[in-house]
C-alpha cells in the first residue's frame, strides 16, 4: 500500500531539507577553512581557488600527528580490555547464572545512564592520589570502568540467549569454564562484540570531560579533548580554527563513512538494548 | 562437521545431565559460583574502583565544605540548601530543563513526522546516503559540533548571512554572545545533534510495524494524521521511550556543547549543571558544593529515566 503522492513528495522534500541541515555545519566549516589565511570569511562563500595549504598549516599548529598517536594508544588499550571484560562478565551473568550475579547486575545498572559530571571530581582526587594525573593512565583506567556498565549488560543480554545444552554438553566433555567460554560461546557472540567495539571506540575517542579534567597536556588527550586547547589558542583565527577542527573531526568521519553499515547497526542496536 | 559435533554433544548431554545430577550438588555449585565470580571480577573491579567508588565519594563530599587541599568541615545539608536557593545554581538546573525542549521534544516530534512521511522511501542508495548524513552529527565529538556551530552562529556566520539574504538582516546578532538568544542557540545545537538519530531510529521502528495495519486503515478511509496517531504512534512506543531516554539525559547532563560554545555565558545565561560542577570543583575549589549539585543532577536523571525504562520494558513484554 503506497502512501499518497502528495505525502511522498512532502516526505522527499523534508528528507532533503533535513539532510542539508545535517551537513550544513560541515559545509560552512569547510568554506571558511579554504579561505586565504588571515582573512575574515563570511558565512558560506564560493572560492575559485581553495587554499588547501591551510590544512597543512592547521595539521602543524593543531598537533595532529601526536594527537592521532595519543588517541590511537587510548583506543587500542581501552577497546580490547573493555571487550574482554564485558564478554567475561556477560558470560558469568548471562550463561553461568552465577549465584549473587544480580548484585553485580544491579551495581552496573546504576552506571548505565550516569552523567559523568557526578564522578569527575572525586575521580580527579583519586587519580591524583594514585600519582597518575596527566599520564595516559588517567584516561585509560576510568574509560575502561565507564564502559563496563553498558558492555557487561549488553553482553549479558546476548549470552542469556545462548542455548543451554551447548554448555552442558561441553562441560560433560570435560571442558572447564574457561574453555567453554573461549571455544564455544565466544565465537557465537562475535557480532555483538564487534558492535560493542564500535560503540566503545566512539565513546573513548570522543570523550571530552575526563580528558579536559584529568590531563593538562593536550597532546596526551583524546582528539575531542585537544579541541578545547586548540580553540582556546586560535579562537580569533577563523580560517585556521575551522581547518584544524575539521582535521580533528576527520578520523571518525572517515572511519564512519567506510564502515557506515556497521556503525549504524551498532548505534541503533546499542540504543535499543542499552 | 559442526552440526555433526553438535549432534554428538547433544546426544551425550542427555546422559551427561544425568551424570551431573549424581554429583554432589553443593560442590559443583560452589566451584561454578567461584568460577563465575572470577569471570566477573576484572570488569567489576574497573567499574567499582573508577565509577562506583567515586559516586559514593561524591555523596560523601556533598556534606562537607572542602577546598580540595585543606581539611574539610562537616556542614550537613548546607550545600543542598544552597543548590536549591542560589539563583545561579537553581537557574542552571532550570536551563537544563529548558534544553530538554530542544534536545528531546522537538527532535522526537519532528522525527516522528519525518519518519512517517518517508515510510515508503525504500530506494537503497537514497536511504544509505540519507542515513550517513543523518548520523554524522552523532559520530563527531559534541565539542566539535559546538565549534562548527559557534562559527555558523557567529556575527559573520551562515545563519546571519541567510537572514540577510531573506531580508531579515536587522535580526542578525551574535547568537551565542547575546544574553537573550544564547540559551536557545545552544538548544538549536542540541536539536541538530539529536534530530538525525531520532529520525533513523523511529524510521527503523516504523519498518517493523505490520504493513497490513496501514492498508486496513486506508481502506477504512483513515487519513494520514489519523494513521500517524492510531497506528504509528502506538507502534513506536518502545522507540520513542529510547529516544526520550537518550536525549533527555543528553540535555540534563550536557557538558561538551555548552563548555565549548559558551562556557555557560554570557553571564550565567547558558549555565547548565554540568559546566557549573566543573567550574565549582576546578576553578572555584568548592568541592562540597560541586558534589551536591552533581548529586542532584544524578537524582534528576534517574527520576526521569526510571519511568521511561519501565515504558521500554513494558513494550518488550507485550
């Protein structure tokens, strides 16, 4: 049953307007970023000779190289640890139905919709007393903890859908819990794990508040956190500011466009189940 | 081969479960409980040390007057009284509720309408392209969105340029720098962040609604609005609850966007609890007061999210 023609025309029209609205800020940034350096750009203007070299200049002043390395280190530590811990915890709660598991589940549930502002102050003093302030660990350790509620609850949901006789059969075959987990159950939840990986990557890469509070040196922060010091320094230079900000956004945008199918699936599933 | 193996396993599992029954029950459950908690331990440890313990401490700090360095003094509920009486602090909470209109209500209502308008658009290429565009605001960091919009809303930005083009040049202003327009402008940024996501999520939900319901309604002569009201809306209860949960939390706990776009200014006109907590704790060294405000924020979020969660769960049972 098709909707009427007028509704379809209206639908296409609103969709087009919404799409334009969604990408307008990027177009406006790009337009400013390719104007001559030192000029005062106006809104969106067409340029016959875009100044691509602005991006090279912004790459230098925004310290993109160390930032990319720093963010990559963060993600490469945080994401695997979150995946392993979530899978193990989810297995214990969802498959083993461990006694007292509801306590763990309840504790984690509190953290699901937690505003980070609630814990950032004590976290600062905790990290300080550990002597980790201004090191990468100051961000890595809390980021793992902050991803645990969602990760473990998410994996728990998948493990609890697993057929029971699979575990029983294996345990008779003499496999211990770890082997059952590793060779039988884990391969079955790979799709859930890959979605969780994407969501954890985004949450870590885009983390702002903790990066700003816990690390002074912008080159050790996340890309998002580094934006704060960059904007602070170049707030008056509209051209360079926009070029640099685009560069800081670029990695996630490029990754998203290449892997869009997986990103969109992960984000939709993640919101519904989480 | 794998089916073969599974069958063999299954066949064995019958005799196996019998054998398991024969084992002393307590010994088995004790060892498996122990194993289970060993599996839980690493993740739970990270969570307890870096999330749960700080929350407990926030609650603890909130009853003290502490500058972060010297000894702290117990002040009872004085900090909470201050949160609910101080115009700046109370105002920041009010602002965050005002932002709910833009982060949450408008994107969801508009998202519903747009999603049901594009119900028939199934062309793969169009929908993929549209989804990528609509999701972009959600993929970039909120701080980056604030930078992009700061430029859009600047005196020389595209918004004023468009106003001039429409002959409304006299309304042009520095949107984020003007006391009267700043908070609404922050709301517009939030609207931009949330709209696309709501459309895609609600659109996916509409895809799951039984098509025959719409056919039957059309035959009965039900118009577009009445279909929206009687079929789409009830069918999307779960998705709407999800959208509400995510966007309301984003509004109440907003930090990135406000911090980058206005820092809470001009004056305190865009101050929200998140930025206020940061300012109190890290620039004014009033840790106790910051903790009290943070705790109030957490309770507010839970009060809003709790009933919404029930709505989601109610849908799953149905």
